[in-house]
C-alpha cells in the first residue's frame, strides 16, 4: 500500500502506542478517535463481543498503572482518560475491534488491515 493510500499516518499512531505490562498497546480513547466513534460506543461493542477480546487482547488499566502513566508524562492527567479506567488493546485486540465497529472509518481501517 502506498503512503498516499494510508488512512492514518504511521507517525501519528506510533505516538499513541504505549508499553504496559510488557505489551505494545493502545488506549480505548485513542482508538475511538481513530475509528471516529465515541469511546462509550467502542466499549459497548467490546462488551457485546466478549469472545473476540480475551485478556491477552484487551484489559483494563489499574489505578497504579494510570498513575505511572501520569508520572511519566505519557498522559497529562487521570482526567485525560475521562474518569474511568480505560480499556487497553493489544495488536490482536485492535484488529478485532476494527472488525466489529461499523463506522465508515472502522470499515476502511479493517479493509486496510486485511
């Protein structure tokens, strides 16, 4: 795929990939932004499709992990996350997420992945 056909810039995505529990992951809030859906809708779809998201594909951050991210200036504050502990997605979780969301952007991204 040529650079001009990329839906999201790789540099932009790389700035949103974090290492948590030794895994490369992305926050639900960031994925909702990229997929052009509300974070609450993203979480609803995850809850409706639990078999697609085993613990090694998706998990929730603990309070101490959030505090660590704030202390490392990875995120500006706990408020940045919207008040609740975020879901975190591994690469496999991101792939499965793009398959269940129905926004036009999610469909485009899913087609790009496949």
